[in-house]
C-alpha cells in the first residue's frame, strides 16, 4: 500500500510542504523538461537531503519541445549534487516523441498521443537493436540509442543502498498529462521504495514493528467539507496497529481522544477506516483538540521531533469590516492558524491580530477563505514589522522580565509561544546585545518549544 501525499508547489506554501515531508519515506521529484531545476525544487531537495529521503526523479512533458536529456542530467548533477542513474530514456521529443526506452528491461514503450487512459497493455518493442525501432522512429531512435550507449559507460551503476541514503536518484522520462511513463515510476517505487522506517522522538527512537501504537499529526485541514465545517487532523502512523474506536492519548495535553470516525482519503472519497499500520495516513475529525506536531499514543509519553515552523517574513494586521463579525474573524483565524495556512500572532497589549506569511499569496488565500468559509470580509493592512523571532530562556524570571520590558514588541502565536517583533534588523541586534540570557529563534519545532504556565520547557 502506498500513501500519496501531494503538496502545493508554489513557494509561498513551502512551509506546508516542509511539514508534509516529515511524514514521508520516499519522494518523487517531478521536473519540467523545458524549465529544468526551478528554485522551489532546489529548496525542497535540500529538505529531502537533510532527512536523507530517497528520491525517484521523473522528467515530465517530453511530448513538448524541451531541453536535451543529456543537458538535463548535467543540470541535475550540477545543481543538486546528486548522481543520476537513468532507468528509462526518451526517444525524441515534442512532435517526434516516440516513447521511452526501458534500459533495465531492454524494451521500448511506444507513445500514443492523446491516449490518456490505460485501456489495454502498452505497445512494447523488445531489444535495442530491433529493426522495427529504427524503421518507425528513424533518426530520433538512432540518437537515443547512441546516448544510451554513452550513458552505460559514463553513468554510475544503480546502488540501492546509495538510493536509500538519498545519495543517488533513478531517472525516468514521460508525459504525465498523457499518463505516459507513470507506470514505470510506480514500478520503480514498488521495487525500490523503503518500508516505513524508525521515527525520532525526544524520549527515544520509535521502531515501526513495535506493538504499541504511536502517530504524529503533520497536517490539519479546516473545512474540507464546507457543509459540515469540519477539521481533519492527518496522522502518520509510526508504530503499532490502529483499530477504529481505540482510545488514544494526546501527549501534549494529556487528554484522550476517540477514533470511531477515523477515515482514509482518496481524492474526494472518504472511507471509514477499520485498521491501519505504520506508514499509513489516517484522518481524524478534530474540533480543536489536535494541533500540528501532536503525538498520539496508547499512553506512553512521547513527542516526535522534526515538524518545523519558520519565522514569517511578511506581516499584515487584520481587522473586520463589520465589527459584529469580530467573533467569526477570530474563530476563522484560530482555525487557519492551527492548520498552518498562515501564522497568527496576538499582541500582548491587545489590538488587531497580526498575520505572518512567507509569501503574499498566503494573505490572498486566507482573505478568500475567511470570506467564503467563515462569512467574514477581512481588511488587511500593511504592518510596520518585518522580523519575528521566537524567544526562550533557561531562566523563567529573565524571560518574564524581557517580555515585560518589550511588551509593545511581544506577541504570542496559536500555541501561546512568545514572539519578539522588530521593524528593522538593528532592533533585533540591540535586543540580542541587551538580553544575553534570551535566545532568539528563526524556527520553532512543535516538539522543541512547549508553552506551559507562561514559560518554555
């Protein structure tokens, strides 16, 4: 069983993508054959590299006029620093695209334009020296054959251990819109992708084969079904066996949660889930009890690590055009903040809520969702702040003094974690110089900073 986690490709939603990557065992890197390595691809690749996530690379849109395949290999290896091992190779491109040659099986799968559904077994031609390939595809096949011979001498041999360690990537070509080349990608995943691995918690390493259940919430989505105003917490199972109705403990709060309505998702379809196993993704209806990064167990105190929240770079204050709708505004922002769609800060001295984002598109999406999902038309105003840093200290008293002395620059986020706000880098530098016992964080992990009784543990 494969659980597919798809994420936004737009860089303004990179934080959501980073968090989703904490729940995966392998990744498919999809490249546009005309554009090559894009900036967002580079960022996501670095996150995969930090976590040693195995990557299968799929070069898409070969039915268009694109870069030469050898140039793409060179770009991948130079830009990302990872050796490439071609599993398939394109025969032509654009209008001359004839299909892909499977190097491992020594056979060619023929491309038929517009055949975007699998109705029958694909047409295959066996053998690189088969005269049928030359007669049907001419010069495009001659070029592909020469390139394959070159690659056999110049490329690395596939090393499964290197792949599993994220130090080598299989490369496949195709046209996803035509459902062509996708079969080979899935076959590669079946053959190569690792089983669920161990997960790091603050207390210990958790192995998937353990009997006791554990899981971590890596995504919360509000209003998946607008008719019911629901919120779904998506849980990656890390160990044990899940059974519908089992009672689980939320380690952050110590509260118990029932799971009678746990679901699995496939596109728009929802199914009640009877059982699930490590590596599976399940959805639990949630009315504010579960937050991003929460660990669920059968009773053991665990906190899985690695779920990042990055300091926003753009800020806007938010007010409501109709004061009567203030309650709905705060409810909407609380829920959107809990799911990570945007970061919401409440100033210590009161006043309008402050929204923080990585990119401007996040503000537009949140404004649209507030209006259409919560019936609130927000008024967004540019803020004077440009920098936010979470603050901690080994001394609770020192942290309290810092917050009191900077009360007009301190806010709290949705988990009540205090944040220092600055309009210019020099203000942050001055605060660091004056308050030696205060630590300023550009990133917080849900597991690393737990706010209790006004201090951080």
